[in-house]
C-alpha cells in the first residue's frame, strides 16, 4: 500500500457520504466494476495516472466512459481524486473502502490456513465460533498450505490463532536453542 493514511482518509470520506445519501450498495458495486475495468485496461490506467495528461482531459474521458455506467457520486469522487492528484492511490482507496463497507454491514474477513482442504462441516463450525467471538458475520477465506503440516491458523483482523504443527515445532526449536547444554 502506497500511503495507508491517504487511503483510509479518502475511503472513509466516501463511505460517510454514501451512508448519508443511502448509496452504499450502489457505489460499492460501481466501484468494484470500475476497478475491474481499470485492471483489464492497463493503457487506460496509464493514461489516467500520467502527469503529462491534463486534468481536464482525464475528466472528459472518464465522463464519456463512466456516465450512466456508475453512480454519479462515484464519478464526482473520481474527479476529486484527479483534482487532488490522488488517482495513483485508487487501488488502495478501493480496497480500504470495501473493507469499511463490510464493517458497516456487520461483516469481517477471516483467513484459515490448513495443511489439507477443510471439510464443509468443520468450516461451518469454525465460522460459527468466529462469528460468536467477533460478534459479526464472517467472510471466510480458506487456504491450503502443506508447510503447516497439521492443525489450523486463523487470522481475524489483528488476532492470529496459530495452532499449527509447524508453529509448535518452531516454538519447541526456539525453547531447545535456549536450553543450557551440559
């Protein structure tokens, strides 16, 4: 992330206006679609982020391409980013905005890492426990990493629960290294 403070400030400002105008869903969906288009069109991204292209040219192109395709509030917001020379931060702002939207909706992302794919019944049990712990709806991302050997590592926000065999072995190794040798 280029500048986390900038991303948070701009994303929070957009969310505040969206909540005030009851446009959270529409702007969120429009923002996702626009970012997908930018990822698929590297030439457009270069054009929009180029300091050699005049601000008015960028705005004019965006109006032609996005009018009727995205929420008018989002188009105004993107023009503001152009005016403030913050379009370079748009990917970070988008990611932060989506996280804030999820929080606003009472959701939280969690990641679970296991050595083998997690069975559906165990996934359901894990999600239920995480939801009870976080008091939010959980969006679970499952990852398989054979290097954990066994067990499970769960990341929920800043909270990490590492019950993997690899973590246990690493802890044992560190303890043995500190033990005096006779």
